[in-house]
């Protein structure tokens, strides 16, 4: 009797051991699955809580005003293009006059010129972290921009900087080529052009003159209907704008219709300084 009982116990133990061996893989799979599930949920939770980051720099990006909204603000450093494609090329006095206009802000500003649109030269300007404004005067000839150079200009604007273009026959075509817009020029007009109270509100433009008209300079207006959706016109009349900016990611692109001839209206000089401080 005792032998049979012992054998029965041993058989039960063996059966239990066999069942455990069969169940162990299932238990392991269940435990691993639960662990992965918890890890996935944890990752999702952290992703939802984490701030959005830029794919370019992996740094935090917060949507905020581009600059302090006060009249004392003026960029400390401005880069001015004076290369062979520029209307300033070879005109020393005109370059000095333009630098004087740009430096004559509410605070002193350093204006550094660059004279080449080649990839390496333009990249050194676009990657200058100390310069938050790049100014292109009117063009005397159409620039041959490499695809990389156009990408660098767009990147410069998108990271919180301001690219300013002055009026000219080829300027709108260059802007369209770089940014993929469809800006349309208008026939020459003397104005006056009136400040948009709605768009100028809470910007540096709010303290500018209420109207502007042409003097000794030439003015190249743009059809307002051709502006990108994110554009703001600051001075316009009868459907034509002579000063507008377009939000481009964290920065902007600004157009000032005057070619800033030295004999021109001093109000335009004031508007250019306001444009570079947007």
C-alpha cells in the first residue's frame, strides 16, 4: 500500500513538473508582453508631455514674438549684399549711403557687407549667428543662385531671422524663385500709400508715418492678391502694397518697394529701418 502511494505521489509531482514546463514559455511571453506594453505606454506618455523639438537642431522651439515689441529695439548686426548683381556694386558712395541709412537706427548697429552669392560665401553669412538681418538691395542683373544657396536663405529666415529685399525690376522674380511664391508687380505709382492700422498694430510700424509717397527714388509695388497667405501688408493703396512681410517658420521675409536712391524721400529710409527691426 505504501509503495503504491509513494508511486502515486511521484507521478503527481512529475505531472505537475511537466505542466509547469509547458506553462513556463506562456508565462514568459505574458510577462514580456506586459513589460513591453508598460514600456510603450511610458514612452507614449513621455512623448505627449515632452515639448516639440526642431528636426534641424533638436532644440526646443517655442512660438513667440520675433523680437521685443518696444521702440528701442534695433538689430545689433546687419549683413548687406553689395556684389556684382547688386545695384550698389562699384558705387562706393551709394554703399556708404546705404550703410548710413541702416546704421542710423535707435541704437548703433554694425553693418557688414558681403559681395558674393556663391555657396560657400553665402553660407558663411546665413550661418552667422550674430546677424539676424540680411538685406538685398535692388538687383542690376539677375543672380544665378545655386539650389544650396536658395536653401540656405530659406533656412536663415526659418530659424528666426529677417531677410529684407528692396524694390527693383528683378527683385520679385528672385523672391519667387527662392521661396516658391507668385508675387506680381504693378505699374509704377507715386502714391500716397497708407499705413494699415490693423496690420501695424503692436509692431514697430505703428509708430511710423501714416502715409508715404515717392520722391526721387523708384517704387515697385506688388499686387496684394498675389501675396502668400501668411503675408501682412503695412503700407498699401488700391490693392497694391509697397511694404509687406511674410512669416516664414520662426522668421520672416520683408519687402520694401523703394530702391532707396540717395535723392529719395527720407520717409523711406525710416521705413527701411523699421523693416529691418521687425
